[in-house]
């Protein structure tokens, strides 16, 4: 068990990559704090983690609400005594071409995908520094590296997350805290539910492996980065995209 007894917070943990990560961490022996905005999804995710024999608790958290984030972090620390891993997974899309994108669409994505990551990382940083150990894992995207049609807001947020990762790895690395990012490609999650089948097929065709990724394949990378096996990995952005960008 690579994460035995590590106290891990996973935001956006009720579905998709977040859910797969929470369950993977549970399977690896972690204590998992599942955070999301849907109580039903949280309860289901916690049950899935407990089915793996892990301790797990659920927290109703909107990552754009700083007070809620700090209340959750304080509750986790009070209950378990420390915080070892934060997975900043919560994210949304609101796509439109530049000329059609509304300010509301732009602001919503930046608020969740960028400001929310800042809130969560800042909330755990002092605890991790005081411990002299910790891991912060940020969800970027290949879109944040290469851009994508109709995703001005999403690309900006995910590129910004890479900037966070590079900066925090320098600031916190000397304190024993590692910070890394994962940049998934096209993954089969609910976030793709609004995409037409024809477009999904084109996405598959664009990937050398000729398929979309599975949430579990991203979770596996998070588990490695969270573990002591990745003890010398800091400031990295790891693409998990089936060769999409080759």
C-alpha cells in the first residue's frame, strides 16, 4: 500500500477523475477526505472508499468559497491530525469561441479552476510546511499546454495551474513539500457528456492509441506522485494523453 495512513484531500471527488482518484487512494491505504458540491455524489464516493477498507469522510465544499475551503481543511486536520496530500481536481468547462464567450462564462471557469486551486493550496500550505512534508497535486490539462478551439477560459485556467505548480515547487520544495501537476488528454468523464458522438470519434482518432483515456489511468499517476516513490519529482507537469500531443 503506497499511501498507507496518509491523509489525503481530493476536491471534485464525487465523479470522474476525482472519484477514481479517491477510490485509488483508498485502495492504496490512504485516509480520504472527499470534497465536492453534491451531497449524493459525496456519500456515494465515501461509500466506495470505505468498501476498499479505508477510512473516508465527505465534505460539502465549493472551492470558490474561501471560508468553506478553510473550514474543510481545519476539520480534516482536527479529525486526523495532519494533511499529507491535496489533489486539486475540481474543475469545470464553459466553452465558447472568443467572440462568443460571455464574461460570466470566463469568470466561472477562472473562479473554479484557478482561484479554487489557489484557495485549497493556500489552506493546506502552512500545515504541510510545519510538518516538513506534504504533496500538492494540481489538475492541469493538455489544453493548458497547447490550447484548444473554443476553450479560451479553460486553457487560461489550466495554463495558470502550471504556473502555480512551477512557482509553488520552488517556494515549498525547500520546506519538504512537493508540488506537481498532471495534464490529462481526452478522458471519458461526465465533462464530455455534452460533446456530439461525431466529435468524440474524431477525438479518439486524434490519439495514437485510438481511444479516450479512463479516469483510473489518471488516478494511477496521481497515486504515484502522492507516494514516496515520487520523492524526487517536484515541479513536474506530466502529460497523460495517449500520445495526443506527439
